[in-house]
C-alpha cells in the first residue's frame, strides 16, 4: 500500500478579496506582477505547512489572501508555544530563499534588473507586513504564542485580539490619510479583512480556551511543563479556575476551607474531568 501523502485531503481556497485584487491588476495593466505575488504568497504559505508537517500537525485547508495566507491547522492554540512560533515564522523565512533565488537568476542573466528589483521588494513587503503584530498575521500569532508563556491563556487571547483590532483600525486610518488614488484600495481591503477577522475572533474568544482545555483533557499535558498551583475556597465555583489557567503550565488545584485549612489537592487531569462534567451538565 502506498504511503499517504501529507497534502492529501488538504483543501485549497482563495479568499474573495484576492479576486478583487486580481481584477484590479487586469484593469490597471499589472496582471503579471499580481500573478507573481500570487506565487510568492503560495510559497509563503507552503513555508508554514512544511514546518507544521515537521511537527506532525494536521492541515485542514490553505486559504490564499492578498497579503499572505491562512492555513487552518488543528494544532493552532493547543500546541506548545515553541512549535507555534516556529510554524508562524516559517512563512516569512521562506522569503529569504526566494530573494536569494531571484538574485541568482539575475546573476545568471535569466532575469533583468527591473524584474529582479520588483520580485525582491515584493518579498520584503509581504514578509514585513505579515510580521506586524496583528492577528491572524504571522506576527500576531507569534505575539499570541509568546503571551501564552507569560500570562493566563484567557488574558493572552483577549489582549492579543483587542490589540490586533486596534492596530487593524490603524491600518485603515493610514490607508485613508496617507495614501491616495488607486493605491488605497488594496490596503483598505486588507484593513477591512483584519478588522472583521479580529471582531469575529473577539466575539468567540472563549472558544480557543475551551479548545485548548479539551485537547489537554483528551491527550494530557507534556511532562516537561512546570507546575503551578491554583488555590480555591471550597465554596468557589470550578469555573473560577479558568482565568488562572496557563497554556504552558501543569496545574495542581488546592482547595481550602474558610478557616484556611487545606482540604484537598487535585491534579490537572481530575480538574479537567470536573470542568467538562460541570460544563456538560450545564449545557
């Protein structure tokens, strides 16, 4: 039996805003330049996918956007922060290879100076834009992964998303106040996409936390995680644990009596079992 190829069952999609940019390129006579950007964006996304496959992640779909792409992976938000940072940076890192190849093509005489300059600047622009600390750009994902090592996961998600929403609005303001003419349209499309993405993510910000908790409930925590104690009074709701839960910690819950006496100690596995039993009864 042949081994299953890693890209089998991966859906490839193109966001509607990308077609708008393609239509604008035909209208303005820059079709080949935009087609080149399409290739650059595709290779950028394959950088993420290659890194994700190296960690054994499952890729559900790849969607191409005007400024980059979004690979839907089961492990985003549940994998160790180190892996998430590597996968997020792999896309921008691929631009280094593309720039080096373009310079080699120029040295070999296969590309002229004008086209090489355009290709290099396109790669630099896409790489730098994707490193902006705005979710769901690569820079925003790196910030979110770093925050998950420093603060409870619920706060990590909220801080990264609200910051991303503010910066997305800044992108729109920049487009309307600094740019002019037809050059304003691509950045406005991108800004609106980012605003909508973050607004939608904020309305569902509890989902990443419960998704991460359910993954831990099913698979357990890595043995290498440092331990952290969470203290509860015996009259407290188990939901009080949620604002204190850290993605990069193994938790031990200590339950105290009102007089300060320690009544019980629960390992993370028992805590998660209790949380999901309570959530199921409340559904």
